[in-house]
């Protein structure tokens, strides 16, 4: 993968697909899509989920960048110095966040 082939945007969605973020490699949001029902929830919870998705997007982009640099011939020692996450790092972090983050709805009742 050359620099020209490396994507400039990364898209990630919540498990339910209700929130979709498109970010830069650094996790800065470029587009956010939120289903109408999610707009009725507590704004702080919505913001924290969007922020979590942006951070995950940046981490996954870091894994892709690391793979690109490895394919370009960068030594493991230099890769370690980049600070880019490994697949294991990202998997572990996402698992921890999933355990900490409340993904269940506050109520199973829907507004009429």
C-alpha cells in the first residue's frame, strides 16, 4: 500500500448502526450521522458515544498505518517507536470500552 492508496477518511458505526462517524486518520470527525431516535437521548451520552467512536476510528486507522509502514519495509524496532497501536492493542482497548460503556437502552419502551 503506497501513500496514495492510504485512505484519508475512516468510517465506523455503533453496534446498532444508529451512529456513524467518518473521521480523519487522527480521529477528527468529518461527518456524523445519528438516527432520529438517538437524538432524544441525553446529549451527554450521545456525545460520549460519538467521541468513543472517533477514538476507535483513530485507533483502527493507526493499525492500518502501521501495516502500511511494515509493508514498506520499516523494521519492527522503528515501528515500535512510532507509537502506532497494534491490532492486539486496539482489540484489547475496544473490549475494555465495550465492558465499560453502557450500550443497553434506558428503557425498552418506545415513544408513541
